C-alpha cells in the first residue's frame, strides 16, 4: 500500500479475516493521485516574478522584441510545485474500506460459484467411493470361505499320496487365524462413517476445508490398512480404484474454505 495508507493495514487484515478463514490473500493498493484530488499544484510566483523581470530585461537590452510566453517559463525548474493535500483520515478510510469490501464481495461471489462446481464433483466421487466400499463389504464373507476351500484343497493335494487327511479342527484353526489377520471390518465401518460426514458437507454453513482435510487423511489411512491387510485380488483391485478417487477428492479439497 502507499505509505499514507499504511496505518490502515490492520483494519484491512480484519476485513479479510471476516470473509476468509483459509488460504493466502494478497492485496495491492494503488492510488491515482491526479484523479483522487489528493495533490495540489502551486505556481512559484516569487520565482516567476524574478524570471519575468530577467527575461524582460533581456528583451529590452538586446531589443529582441519577443514576448515572454508560458512555454518559456515552463523550461525552468521549480516553476510549479506538487504538494499533497492534507486529507481527513476518517473520510479516507470510508472510501478505502468501500473499495476493499467491494473487492472481497466480488471474490466471495466468485468463490461461491466455484465452490458449487467443486461440491458437485466431490459428491460424484463420494458416490463412487461409496460403491467401492460397498463392493468390498459384500466381498468380505466370501474371502474367508474361499480361503478355507483353497487351503483344504491344497492340503488334500499334498497329503493325497500319504492316504491321510487334515483334522477339521486344525483346518478351522488355520482359517480362524487367517480371518483374524485379514479382518477389515473395523476399517470399512470407519470409512463408511467418514463418508456420511462427507455427504453432509454441501449443507454446511461454516468453513469446512480443514474438516475435509482431516476426513481425507483418515479415509486414506483406513484404505491403506485395508490394502495391506487383505490378500484378496478382487479387494486389492477395488482398493486401487478407491485410492485414485480419494486422491482426486483430496486435490479438490485444497480449493475449499
């Protein structure tokens, strides 16, 4: 800002904070002094009188017979002086505040329009994420069942030459260990809970950017855990799609206050 407006800096900061709670805002202020009427141009009559006298003396002495005009005077320095006009600071702040407020209102209108478009995109991706999570939920019971069948088949193949069979209790124990180690039920429940929070976002009337940041971090952590725990190819494939959608949502979240 111009030096004379520097005393308003804190007031401007407060105006911005009333409208914007997230992000970095830069404001540049320029004043057209000529249009603002905050300067005054004064002729230096004392110097002009002396110059006129000197030029007239030259004319008479050398009989030049040439009138002294404005174009001659303006060739000399300090003929005119530009001085700032003392302004009423309260009146100046009223004008300045109006300009800043108008700019902020235009910014907020633009951001709201952009926010509506971003919100639609995020909600569409949330629907995709919900579908993926639902697909994983339906797949969970089959994973343990298929593991038991494959394990039983593999063991029987290995023991076929010996004429022996594995005890059902031992097989059940192995399956139970696998089921416990690969259980992702808790992670799925938490992801669904986060999705419900995300679905509320379009109806919020307060800044939600930081809340969204937190939700995305938590969802990403849960999805990573699902991917590391599960040894099922189908779930792994869904997890890859999930990560892709969450990454796109996370990028959009950075543009939301």
